[in-house]
C-alpha cells in the first residue's frame, strides 16, 4: 500500500525495473501498467503541489506564527517545512 511520497517513489522505481526485465510476452502488459501508474502518480503529485501552494500562500499573506516558524504540511511519514 502506498501512503507517502517515499512509497510512491519506490513504487515508480519498481515499475521501471519491471519494464526493464519484462520479456516480449509481458511487455505489453507492463507498458499498460506503467502508463496507469504514471497517470495516478501525476494526480498524487499534483495534490501535494496544491497543498504546498496553499501553505506558501498562508505564509506569504498571513505571515509567520509568533515563533517565526513556517507552517508544516504532513507528508505521511514525515513533516516538511516550506
């Protein structure tokens, strides 16, 4: 199961390995799988970009909190400061 960007990255590289190792009889199936994985991955990445853009807007227009820390966004297994 993928729940973090780290998991997504591993899954993408695993798919590249399957493509590289596919024999002629498996190649068409792996290409279709790779196309589907790429489409889903693009949607996941776009959603994270939207979240990051929202955090940037908050920091730009609302300012930093009293501790001068930039708001954090949860990315699954880590918090990332922007």
